[in-house]
C-alpha cells in the first residue's frame, strides 16, 4: 500500500508494531544506586528493568579458540532480546566481563551480530531461531568498513575477556515491525526506492528495512516523549538489563566489569558508566564532543541517541562522563566527518581537568572508524584498568596515532 493509498483510507498501520505493550509498561521507571545516577535516569526517563532477569541458552559452540553462546531474555516490553556471549575456550577462573555495544551506523536490521564471528555453518537467523523475520548473515562489508574487518566481541574474547554483545532497543531482535509501513516511514521508503530505481539498484530486504527504520526513529522518539522517556533512555534500559545478565553469568568476575563501544555504542557505554557503578572501566570511540560544536552544521549528523530532551540541563556531553567514577579512555578521530575538531578538543580539555586520575584521551588521524590499532589500544587499556593478567601482545607502531 502506497502513502497515497493510505491517505485516502481509514487504515492506519501501527507505529509501534512489536511494542504494543510499551505504553502499559511506561509508568515503571528505573531506580538508580546514587543521587547523581538517579538524576540522569530521571531526565532520560529510563524504564525499570525487570528484577532477577532470567535468560535462555539456545546454543553453545567451541570454535577458533573461543566458545560462542547464543542466549536471549525477555524484558518487560517489546520483543525478546538476542545476545551473544563469547569467552576464551581454555580459560580458568573468573574472567573480567565486558559489554560490547554495537554502533548505530544507520543499520537497524542487524544488532550485536556485527560484533561476533559466528561458528562455521551457523547463521544468526536459522530455522531453529526464536527470532522470526531475520535478514540472513551480516554483510561482511559492515565489519570491514567500521571495525577494521574484525568481529570485535570475538577478538576481545581472545584477549581474555568474557564478552556479552546484545541487541539494543530498535536493533536486531529488538527492532520494530515495519510491515506494513507506518505512514511517515512509507513516504521515506517510497522516495528512497525512486532513487534506487534511477541508479539501477535492487535493494535487499535489510536495505529496505533500514531505510524505513531511519525515518521511523523520529516516530519512536515521539512515542518515547509521550511516555515520559527518550530513545537514549530506552536504549539505556536495555543496556542496564544486559549488565544485570553479564553480572550474573557463571565464570564472570562481578568486580571486574567494563564496557566499550564505537560511535553510538560509545555514547551508550559512557551513559551506562554514569548510571551504574558496576562499570569499573569503559572506552568511548568516536563519540565525544560538546553540544555547542554540533550547532549549526553537525546537528543532522547524529541520531536521537545523542539528542535527548532535557539532557543539557545536566551539563554538556563531557559533563555526563564526569558523573562516573570509572576509568575512561576516549578515542578521538581527527578526520571524523561527524564531529568538529574544536568540539573534540574542548571535550578533551574538560575531561582532562575534571577527571585527571580517571581519564585518558587519545587522538587518531582517522575518519569515523574503530580501526584495529584503536581496538588494540582499547583492549590494552581495559586489561590494565580491570587488572587483567594477560600475555602482552606486541604491536607495530601505528602512524595514524598522532597524540595522547
């Protein structure tokens, strides 16, 4: 049905397909462990996480010197959450735990799968999957473009961590149902399809979904506002739940837990550390600037993960990082097309002053990517910060790194 057809009928597709129970759950809000965390939680409108959250293990496979476990859990609203736990195959004793947070990238058809190397012959959405409507294997170009060709969570497990990568609100298993398309999303997809036809492109099912989901994020932000929440707050709800799961997993040292993320995942990591003291160390890659630097030219480069109503009342973006007592590494990319250098420099100056003992900032001559060398630095930082005893890996000097 085209947008014109919809306009001429009484038919109105649901704008919350898959999340019809979200409004009924909305009055329940998160209770944080400190006054500063509660203040942030209240502004974001974070929904309450189901207590004593259980999980189901669907498969477990040893391969490539790691053990990859597929698990899932049911939150208080919306579809079931899919996640992957990756840990070293020959580890002894409790391991430090990491939450690996996937980026935004304008790709919501896939979530945590972009961070995981799946066992040979195993697809994320196979016939036995409890998550219908999958889009098949993650396009290999996604990891190549953004993560240096690495499956980040799997690689981190090889460095000695137990790594949990989960789908966040709006992504992967936690995506909205967009068939039939809500009116606004249908209009956007119709325009994109015209461009594809002109270019002779036959879009995949995932590309069609991502085009619709890009427009639909505006609708989700409206719904969240009506429910007293926000996109970032609802994503933080999913991240807090994943932290509960990671902390409860056997073989994970509850006193050595960190998180990291690239781009939107980096912002999620920073907010989680500010919300929960169980995070002892975290890494933000290509997601630190000042609000003022985004105006006027960089405003439309970012999603609703960065733009939460009322958030500026608590201070600037780097002020939120200063609410955490965790050790932090922030990696800035000087050729990042999404952030002006001045904003990154101002954020670095503030954090250096506000958190002299906790903060490390490094600058890289890179575009908006999480390169292998940046990942090496992140893993080394988390290893030291979480007091992980591990064999040192020697890396060749990287000319892309220009300052620290």
